[in-house]
């Protein structure tokens, strides 16, 4: 399996000589396999890089403290810098009025960023695998996320890398057994409370049994095809954005209205999302209805009309220009 991970690293240029990594390690099979493999790669000098381990205790399960001690012990035995943090995720989720699963994800990534900044690391390694990717694609399909959602989990996105993304779960479990890692098992993974668990424990086994025993591989092939096409579309969108651009600064982006209206609807939609992301850092909260409203507003061509897709961004159309303004 180490060779397979190395191939993935080389294929997507995930780790290079001189890189500094934060490894997100829960103590489960996936993250322990990633930790052990990257530790071997480093020891053998195949790639010259530094890494430390970040572990977060969500304080949900009674065994959580044992998970933390398990990861800490591995790091001590292998002389690896270890960082941990305990946060009452359930309490935080209630206070913020969001789901426990979503709050847990927010808390984890915030902590990984903190460790990354503290250690001056340039990459964060997450132990997502092929099965996780398939599950994510199904989740995105059910949410109506569009073509982009069919990409699932990418091997590399910004500073986040996923060395195990081309490994199936059974391979990881076999590796842990062969290496006698005795990873921690999160029993909540077998409880069908969260959407992902239902997909993992009910939907995918049913599809395997009744329709396609190779559904994990099939969905991953679909992801590869979609990713290739999406990469092409993204290049076209970036090119179109540059053609439409009149002015760009931290508070405002101005586009040419006439040229925008001449584009196909799919490009218009993508340019809107691209512009908002460029200005605000994310397009989260911008839904299909907002995109439709903005396109309709632009097609009117006249007046000082504006709409606010969320509390931070204002879209104004006047004087043959489209103004995307950051409100705060």
C-alpha cells in the first residue's frame, strides 16, 4: 500500500522536498495508516519533508481521551511533534445552532489551520480515502449540488492534501492489521444517525448487493471524468472573467455588462460564482435562486437596481457595468 500512496503523491504532486506538513490524525484506521506510511517514507529518505501531528478531541465519546493517548504514544515512540486540543463540540453546536457533524468539521479544520500557522507548515494532510470520495459524491447528488459536486473529494485543494485518496477502505484496514497498528475504532461510525453513516452503512451496501458490486470504483471513475471536464470549464471561466474585468480591488469588482450578457448562461453562472469567490473568499450561501436573480438583473440592463445574495455582498447594475461590492 505504501507504493500505492507514493504513486498518488507523485501523480498529484502532493509532497515535495522541503515541505512542512500537519497530519490530521484521529487514531482511526485511515489516519493511522497515513501517519505510518508517511513516517516510513520520511525515514527512508524517499522524500525530504517535515511533519507534525494534530489531534482534536471532540469530547463526544467516552473513549475520546484514550484515542488521544493512543496517537500521542505513537508520536512519542517515533519522535514526532504532537499537538492536541479538546473542545466540547456538542455544546458548541447547540450554541451556534448547527449540527454536531458540521460543527465538528469546522472545529477540526480551524485547529489544523492553527497548528499549521504555529509550525509554519505549508500543507495539511487529511486521511480521506476512495470510499469517502464515493460517499461524498452520493451526498452531493442528493443535495442537488450540480456537476461540481460529482468531483467528490479532490486529492489536492489549496494547502489540503489527501495521500490515501486512491486507496479503498479494505486496503487500509488490511494494512493496519499487517503493520499491527491496532487503530482506535469509533463506534459512532456504525450508528446511522448522520447522513454519511447512512450512506456508508445502508445505501452503498444495498447498491453493491442489488446493482453494482464495484460502485466505489465506478463513482471514482465518474469523479475523474467530471474533474477533467470541470478543470477545462474553470479555465474558460477564468479566461472569460479576465475579458469582462474592468476593475478589481479588495472591496469591489466591476465587470462589463454588455460582454457578460453575450455569454452563455452556464458561463454567466460560473463567472458570478468565480467573482464572488474572488472577492469574498467563498461562494457559500450563494444558491441557484441568487444566480438566477443576478442574471435576470443583468439582462434588464438599466436602472440602479441591486440585490443582496447574503449580508456581505451587493450586486449593482448601472452604466453598462456590474458592480460586485463587499459590504464589510
